C-alpha cells in the first residue's frame, strides 16, 4: 500500500480521484468524521479534494497533527465522509508531494514535516501537598445515606438520593438503563496486547508515586486524541487525568467553592447523577431549561449563577446539540469571568449528524472540559481527563493530589498505548456500527409497541428519550410496572427539576437486539396496564 492508501484495483474501483458524493460501498453511517471534525458538507461543489487537502495542511500547520501522527486509512476516512476513496487518496497525494506526509509501510501514512510553530507550554508546577504515604495523604470516604430498597419500590421513593444505585443493584431480565456502553465489545485482545507491551517496557521507578496530573504518556496521548477527534488544541501539561467525569466535577466543585461560587446552573432536564455530585459538594443548583437549541442562555443570564454545567455535544437526556447561536451567546456570557463546565457526554457516539466541535476548542481560556472513556470502553476503568484554564490549573492539581495522589499507573499506560496505536479509534468504529444497529432496533420497537410516543435524540448517543402526550401518566409508575415484569428503565422525571411531560430514558447500547425488542414490548404492555394510560 502506498502513501495514499491505494491497493490493487478491483473491477469495481475507479482509477481516478472522483469528486463524488458517496463513498465506495458506504451505506448509512454518521455524516462527517470525528477526525479533525471534518464535515464534507462544508466543501464547495466540485472542490472536495482541495477542501480536504487544505484542512489537512491546516491541521499539520497549527499542531493538531504533529509530526509522527498516523492519518486514518483512506478507506476508513472515505467511508466516514461519504466520498469515494479517490478523493482521500488524491488529497493525501498532494500533501505527500509537498513533503508533509509519507507512507511508512505497515505503520500507514504519517505526518513527517510541519512548519515550526512556537508554543507557550505550561511549565511544570511544584504543587504543595502531603508527602506520599503520609497519614494525611488522602481524604476519608464520606458517609453516604442509605439508599432506597431495591425493586419497584425505588420508583416510589420521594427521596432521589441513591435511587440510581438502588436500581442498578436490582436484578432484572432486561436492562434498558441509559449510560452503559456495549461492555461485551470491550477490546480484550487489544487491551491484553497493550498491557503485555507496557509491562515489558516499564521499569521499577514507574511503579512509584507519580505526577498527580497523570502519566506523561497518557497526557500526551489524550492531547492527540482531543486534537484529532474533538478539535481541541492543548499541551500535555494542561491535562489532569482523573477517575472519570464524576471526579472531575468533584474537583471543580471544591475549586469553585474556594472561589466563592456556591450556585451552579444545570440543564433541566439533565443528568440526575451530575446534579447529585454537585449537591453533595455543597452547591445550590439553578435549573435552566433546555429546548431544541440546547441550553437557554437567556434563562441562564436571568438565573444569576456564575458557573454552568452542560453537555453541549449531546445533551443528556434530550440528545439535542447546543446550536451555533447559543454557543456564541454562551461564550459571550462567559467572557466576563463566568465558568463553563463542559461535560463532553457521548460526543464520540453519533450516527446521523455531523461532528460537533467542543466548546473548549472555541474558548480554551474560559471552559473547563471533562471527558472520559466510560462510554467508549467501560466505566469500571475509572479514567478520564480534565482541562481547565491556566489560572485554575494549580488549584485543580493540588485538589487531585489531596484526593488520591493520582490514578493507577498501569491502566493509564495501557490506555495511552491504545490511543497511540490507533486501536482505540478502531474500537470506536466497531462499536459505533453495533450501537447504530441496536438503535435502529429500538426505534422500530418503539414505533410498534409504544405508538404515539415521541422519540428524542436518535441521531447520536447511547440512549433514546421518549415522551408521552398523557398528562395523567406518571412515568415512575410506568417504570415500576416495567420492573415488576423484569425490565429496567429510567423515568424521565428522575432527570427533571421542573415538571414536564412524562417519559422514559432508554439505553440501547448494552444489550443484544432481541432483548431490546422484547424490553420495549414489555414497556408497551406495562403502559397499557396502567389505569391512567391512554
């Protein structure tokens, strides 16, 4: 295979770079590519090759594709952009002729030259804190009030403290809870291969106390991942490795309290778990409504909060995307010292819409950005990352040191290797296809067994939100009736602060297609059994 990713032609393949509108053999799939947030809809008619080559040159020039970065295979990028493979190979050829990329055999096509671009990296900062291993080097685990009893009674508890954990602990036949990826698809072979390579290469010193920000190799890999997939430019010294977005919210909450910020605006509806994380940290919450354009920034201004937590790429649970006008309004709101906390929820999992750039890529000095591999690999890994503006970095690193001295090293090193090798992106493409098929099954099942239900957020994510035009329906009663029949689902009211239409939040990623269809059929039967249902 040469630098453009061409192989021997079959009779079905064209011989020239055709500027066509659909990739050879591509059927359905997401519109656009996560790689550099490329959206072929932005290319002028008849100019797709030049447009793609220009985007690649710009990414090499501004550092998003540093020397050594492996470009996607031409076949893969062509399928994601819905163009012929010739469009991609010709764009690659143009960059190869200018000396910016080159073929490296089995390593693929890599960036080999880039113009010098001076940066102002964040210097290593000595962080005060307890000595490793000292008695005060961690915080005692807080006492947690007792959770509601497991079973259908969990839905009838007025206190929502611990309800998600109680539901998770309840046995069932079919679990349609949101927020869980396809755990059966965990890349065990790639993980073991990477782990063996890591263990063969680490020395004794690597098993000691490390930088609380995280392993340097993972922080470098995260920077590359975010540049390629989320349009974010950062320096490895700006990345803090955390135990998932939950810990990121805990660290930021502590920081904001120290700054005198005790009220945080949240989306309504929005994640119950995220709200509880902030409330546990002592913050008062200011609900802000969400509509088809995302968070209502006018209502945010009126609420008077100095900080906001939101999920702009795929809002939980509605699935809407924060539109361009709202993004501009939000960044204007933040320009005078307000704090934006961006939870990049489900950003990788999209099927029928173009990629959406992260807010952090638009305003790095005003956005605290949190992401993780919980929905891409597995929540049990407890690995994520947090990027904050430079003036808050020292305080976050200090808080991380006092919290746990840093994440476990082996998981970090293995994840870094998966990111650098391209295995993580291959896994993403694999599970995206599986998730899409399961989403389609759920959509058909909802249409058949829940006629009249309104479906929201189907273009991306790992769940659907369905609502019902029945003011007499209590969604907690529907969820309880379904659980009595062996099916778990979240009532939408769990994720609301202000009242709203009843509904359910249904996850489709974790289970096989036949379970999804059966589970939705059970929901339909449960709905018909309720006295007030129509």
